[in-house]
C-alpha cells in the first residue's frame, strides 16, 4: 500500500470512527480488563499465558503452553449494547498476529466471536496466512476462508446483517458467508450479545497484538439506482428510445451505488428477453461503492421491445426493485407508425384520441417541438417528416371527417 493510499485509508477510518463506540483503546495505556472487558484464563490460577502493554498495543501470548486458553469477553462491558442482527451491527478490530500455531486444521490460536441477541453469529479464526470461519454443521469445522498476511497490522471490519456476515481488511473485501448457531456447544456460545477476542482452544496458540476494538449499531445497506442522472424507484422505466433497424450500441447503463453503512449484496438480478446483460454489476458493494449494469437489446427486427429488470438485494427498505425496459426498432421515420401512420396511439384504430395526443403534445411543448426521446407509441409524426406540428393532427381529423 502506497503512502497516499494509507493516508486515504486513514481519512476513511476517521470519517467512519465518529459513528463508532470505542470498546477498547490501547492508546490509553491499559489492558482490556481495565476498560470494561472480562479477562479469562484457563487455568484460572497459574497460567503461563499472559497479557502486557507494548506501546499502543496489548499483547496476548498463549504460545508458552498450547493447552491453555485466554481471552477477552465483553460480558461485563458497560458500553456494549444489544447486538441485533436484523438491525445490523459492525465490529472493528485493529490488530496483528505476531505468531500462531495449531495442531488441527479446525482450530486457530486467535479467534474473534460475535454473537447476536438471539445467539446467532460467527466465529472467525486467524492463522498467519489466512482467516477462516468456523462452521456449525458439524460444529467447529473449518469452513470458508481467505488468504491474507495477518502478521501485518490491519483494521478488520466485521459486518453482521440478518443472515450474513462480511469481513473487510483495511476497507477491502475479504470474506463472507452465512451466520452460524453454535449454542448447542454451551458456554460461551449460549451468551447473547457477546464479543470475544483471544485463544479459545487447547489445540492452538498465538501471540497477538490488539490496538483497538469498536462497535457501530443499526448498520444497513442502502441501494441507489440511477439512470441518466435520475434516481429510480420500483416500477420506473428505462427507455432505450427509438432504435434504427440493424443499428449498434442499443444499450443503457444503470448505475448502482451503496449509500448505506453496511455491505450491499445483489442476491438476484434478472433481465428478461429481448433484453440481456452486456456487462454485469458487482454483486457486492461496500459502503460508498458504485457499479455499472449495462443492458442491451437487438435491433434485428422492427417493432417494440418490452422487458423487465429485477433486483433482489439485502437492502431492507428497497431490496426489491423491478424496472420496465422498453424500446422501439424502426426502419423509417422513428415516430411514424409503420402499420398505419394515422394510428397515433397504436391501438389498431384511428379515432379522435389520436389527434388529441398530437394537440396535447404541441400544447405542452409548443409549435416546432422536438421529437420525444422516449420510445413510441405514441407515434406523433403522422406525416413522417421528423417533426411534430399541427399538420399531423389535421391529417387525423381530415381522415375522420371523410369517414375513410
């Protein structure tokens, strides 16, 4: 990471820190048990595992005896509130792993546990070269993982959102998966609203340094979908406009951004024929991130193009979004009905309403109004001169007066 990137990352951290509640800060010069945490060792007496301050870190070292366990529990912390996964919450850990060894592929010398108020949560193990999740079926088996140099100091952001967790490392996506229920094992997994950091196994050991732990409540993703500068709501239309027969570039770009405080996930994205995805969006958007979804259609046949674009996501307020897709492929004047130029409404009949549509358009935009940008119908250019004028309405009126 360059110096410029590091400065940018620090700015992002500082901007988001105002929303976070500090649970531990090593810069105060005291260990976690002096800042509201419960420090526990197994054995309770005579343990070789130790904690000590080292500059701006507290170091927890269980490497002298692998069979021992030690760590910090939030059960007595006065500033930790309810961890409601339906509302979402976010835990941040600034730390590094100095050393770690394990006698089993299913154990780690350093673990983080986050349990919600209903006991559902996640345990993440740290090795020097990767992080991984503990499964619950069967209990405590190595599940999803991601490679990372954990020996380098980093900030780990753990987001809990309903049934999913997401782990970032220095604001970069690292790992995600389903939440688990370990409560069948008993303590400490039967404790609601629990955060743990340390060595919770007799099959592994570690030497870890922790600088800071923070929490943020009520974190939710918020999807913003924009087309041509306009924010879209459920039921809105993306109009490809009139498209010349056999033309290229019949595509529109939908911009998706996450304006919330937790990662956004595209759980399902569908485009119906005759439209299709030319360039798919990212399926994960971190807070503040943006992605493009480019949709295209063919222009091989004259006629209307009608379809749907459907988004299902983890945004609790706007997770479902269905957008209408439309366009019109033409071989002649784009706003002249090729089947019957007088049929402005394209309802297979010529009636006073056709003339009224032209007059209404002229009343709204004035004489010499430009052609619409959206797809027909209505086909307002009755005489096919690439303009809309009173003549177009008169052609319909004259036809009706003659009784043709």
